C-alpha cells in the first residue's frame, strides 16, 4: 500500500466516528448547539477509493476531503497500531513506542502483540483532554479490540477515553 493512500482515509474516517471530543453540557441545558470533533479512521482504505459516487455523505458542505488527502501521510511501518498511535499522540513511532503490531520478545523467544497501553511512551489525546479540559467528554469507538487495549487507561500515566467501545471480545465499557 502506498503511504499517501493509507493515512488520508485514516484521518477522514476518524474525523467522522472513531474518536469524538465534545464538551459536557451544563446540567439542565439543551446540548444541541455544542461543538463536536470527530476523527474517523477507515484502516487501509486508500484515498483514491473515496469519492462522491461511492460515499456521498462524506462530501457535504462541511468536509473538504481534498485538504485531508493532501495533508496526511502514514507513518512507517504502515501498520494499524503505529498509525493509530501516531494519530492519537501526535508523535512518530520512534517517540511513542508503538513501532509495529508485534515485536520479537527475547524473553519468550516469540512474536508478542504490541498493544498493551503501557507500551505507549507519550500522552494520548485522551490523556491531554482529561488533564487540560476535564469538562470534555472523549469517546473512542474502535472496530478492532486491540485498539481498545492500546488506548486503555494506565493508572498514574494514561487516561482512557471517557467512553470506550470495541467489538465482541471487548464489548462496551465506560467510566
């Protein structure tokens, strides 16, 4: 897969459903006027596959996919975990610590999954939002349970989304 094709849709996809950040409405007030931010990622969907004939709802007045396409780029390696970690930390794999989907463990002498949240070496968007704007509600909805594990809470270090949804083996959890 070409690098230029991977991340554009990651951003476009996360811009519509994977991670929402919205202010909590004051008690007893109408929440309809509040701003929402959505970052939607369709993992592995190339930018050349998205156009108005295939996905018309993505091309409304408020979304300009051309700008997204020209400003996004996948990180290397172009794997799910390092790219999602880069999107949600703003750091490259060498800094955030998620350098692939698996790594070779010298201890167990086999490939191990690189998805425990403790492996993240920098703060995520969820941690920064909780620390700087605790009134915001963050939501992580991931189609892969491993991403729920990657962005889970690490006591004293990392905050999970306020609401986390992952499929089947992870179910719906919130705090």
